[in-house]
């Protein structure tokens, strides 16, 4: 960490280096908290008078984890309430509270007055408290519903009383950072950045008031100015392009970032100023291969489920950094952020270290009309929230047909994924979009497959024949007697192929307390031998241009990580790196 140079937008304690403003107040820390087991809080008007008998919770950690101060992982309650006070000075500012994640459906009250309702546990939302607030002391109250509904996008959260197979302790309530921004009435409402290496162009999509001036300043990481360009804001939603003479590309080999400053002016006076950053990258596929900034690139990913012992899915800054450093030390160049949306700060460190990411949308586990509406509403928001991070190479919309369980035969579910692919592709900024990772693909930029056969001979015997059929334009099983590569009449169209889940090897000593895929191994050398054989199969297939190994860490009962859940080493990072270095 000591050799890394932070962007100018990074401030210790600020949750989002992509969007730093000077006037902010962190609202993490102590909140009042109650379980509303009988769902009577609205009848009793908790939004006006919070119960005197209440608990205290350390936000943004869910009540199910130790760091929250409550630590009741087995308690299931459909409705919970939060409250805290905040102070405002007498001014003409606009005061907006930013929630990076509240699981799942949140009604917000300010000083007892209803402000808004947000549904979705994996995307951000903002609350303008100005119309309801006064100079002096104020209070914000949250009523949060989080049920076991299986048609709710829930990622890896269980929907039964106990954890089972690969589903774990649920998380409820505030699970990501909360902070307040104090804005001038004229300000930038929203923006995204996309820096393209091939055209040397930074594109800014911004929502800003008409009649103002938006200035975009780009500087090298050492602060040396590169270019400043100002634009007249003629439409509320505008696109502004800044073309540079030369740029340094961002990649795993050289994670070069540029500082970006957005300034909004009115009649020459500064109304808003945001510090951000960008990395110039162009992603494309040609001839079944991946090219990043024109360089043929092999993707060496590891499955990252984003769970920790004391914080569940809400890591500390140090925990984020630790996992990224571990991933790179093992010789991976990327991570599949599996069934969860990391915080902006986590993606920032992936940008800073140079670690590629596949961002996944959290799946539901059953299809319904409610699920359909949630996918269409929530998935684009999950993607928009983190659009500006250069580390994100691909978006995964669904995983292993979860929440679209009948897609193999259902034309309705096939059409949903095809429609969503096209919708996301329009806003993806050149990134890859994967309709259904693992099997039963419809329209997809990458054909991925999962298989947990635990030896070279088994993989070769089964998958050689299947892959040959796929390349010939036929459908075939990727898991014997279970799942096929494609859904319905969809077939291979020359996309790059990635073996996006395999291995999952557990040690015998862990077999009594959990599970892994295939036979467990006794020693580290046994692990390296078995994993090496699986990589040998992949290496023999030139058409396979990437893999994702299961997995970085143990997660509760799933004991197939390279380290334990509390990050104790099981397999030498150096030994793993030697295996991975053969792929280029």
C-alpha cells in the first residue's frame, strides 16, 4: 500500500473517491435500532416518536454481525427501524443524505414526515432532507422491510432459517456507508465518466442546471495539468467530450489514473466542485480473444463472494485492501464479484491496484412478475452506480439461471435476458455483458461455463466433446445430465469463451465442518497437484481465453477457499502465482 499514490479525490473516511465534495458529514456510527417483530411501528408512529426502549447499532454493519454491536445472526425479523439525529446550520443549502446500500425496502422519514421509499438492497439512493428539516437538531428515521421472499434479488443470502449449500447468513438494514452532502442550490445532480483509450477521449455524462457552465479539468496523478475544457449547459442531461493528445492507458500491468475535477459555474462564480478520477481503457473482443487497450489479454479471475467473519458483507477499508493484495499475490489479474455489489471504495482500490472486475447483479431465486419488475428496475441502477470505475470489464446479469429457473425452455425468461442484455449493452460503455453466467446463455458477449469435475481426465473426457459441439454450432451439456451451454434455440456465435467456475477444492481437515466440490485433499501439495491438472486442461484449449477459480476465501460452510474465512493461508500464494503465470 505504501507505494500506491492515491487520487486527489481520496480522503480517509469519505466513502466514495469517485464523488468527493468538501462539504460532507459522515453518518456512519451509532443509530437507534428496534426490531418491529409484529410490524406495528407505523400504527404506533415510530417515525414521530421512536421507542424509548431501543438498541444501539453501529452502522453500516447489519444487526446480524458482530461489528454492529447487536450480533444476532439467527434472528429473523421482517421489519426493523433506525433513527439518528443530525444538525443543520441556518443556511440556504440543499442537504442530501446518500445511502450506499440499505437492504431491502426503505421508507425514509425526516422529522416525522415521509420523504420517500426505495426498494433494492444493492444500489444507492439519495434523500433530499431540505424540505423537511429545520436549522438546529433534526432526526431521520428509517423503516426497513427485508423478508425471506425468494423472488427478491438477494444474492447469496439464505431464505430459510439455517444456512444451506452455498447460501449464507442474510443481512438487513444499513449495509453500506451513509453520509450527508451540503450543496448549493445550483449543483451537479449526477454524473458518470468513461475514459476511452482508443479515442483518447473522456466522456462526461452529467445532469446539471441549464444556463450554467461545466468545466472539466484533467490532471496527471502527480498533479500536473493535462487539459481543462468548459462547456455551456444547454440541456439538463448532457454529454461532454474532452479529447486529449496523448494518454496513458489503465490496465492490470499499469493502473494509471488521472485526477478529474468537475466545476459548475454561474456568472463566473463557482456553484459546485467535485473531485473524481478516471482510467483510460478500451475493451473489445476480436477473433475469440480479449483485447484491453489493444493488447491480447488472458483473464485470470478468482471468485470473490465478499464475506467476512465480523462484518458479513460490509468490509472495513483494511479488509478490502487485504483481499485485493491477496488476489494479486496469488497471480490473478481479476475477480468475479460474485452475487454482490461492492462499495465504491472497494472498486476504488481495485482501480488503484489494477485488478479487473466482473460486476454481478444479485440474483433472486425464483421467477415471478414481481421479480421481473425488480430485475428491470434494480439491475440498471446497480450498474449505473459504479459505471465510472475503469476496473469493471464485464457485467453479469444472472448467474446459473437463478431467478430465471426455467430459462432453458421458457421463451418468456429467454426474452427477458435478451432484452436486458440489449438495454444494459446500450449503457455499458463498451464493456462486456453476460446474460446468464455458467450455462443456458441467450445473447451474451462472452460464453461462460461452470463445471466442478475434480480431475484432468474427467474434464477432458466430458468437456472436449461438449466444446467441440458448441464451436460447431450445436448445443451441448456443460454439466453432465444437468445443464447445457445455451437456452432454447440460441447458439455459439464466435464469442470469447471463459471457464468461469471450477475447482472449489476443500481440505480433508475441513470436511466435518463444511464442504467443497469433488474429493477433498490432504495436503497443500495435493491441492497444487489437483488444481494444476485442472489448469492443464484449460491451457490445452486455445479457445478458452479466461477462467475464474472457486474461490478466494472460505464462506461459512463452504470450505473451498484459498484462505479461511478469517484470511489464514491454506495454500501458498507463491505456488499459485507460478501456476497462473503460465497464462498470457
